[in-house]
């Protein structure tokens, strides 16, 4: 199994199958994972109310980095 590339798009769309060209826009995998982690932190009342938005964002990025490492 190959590792994911954090800079790859989370939802690439092939529009030219012969050349396998992808549209390069949207969130990267790293950004998507960080957003999902941040959503989880914010949904947890004990975490969301005790920390600043900046701290929660930093936690989320750390979790995303660990996932794509």
C-alpha cells in the first residue's frame, strides 16, 4: 500500500482520461484532514469551550500531519 501525498487534491477530477490530467483546485488532503479534525474538536464540548480557536486549529493541523506522515 502506498502512502498518501498530503499535497494531492482530496477530490481530483479526471477530465482527460487519455492523458490522466486532473483539475488542480480545491482542498488538499492535508487541509481536508485538518478540517475534519477541527470539526471533531469543536463538536466535543469539553475541548471546544476550553481552548481558543487558534489552539484548536493548531491541534487539528498536528492531527492532519500525523495522518499523512
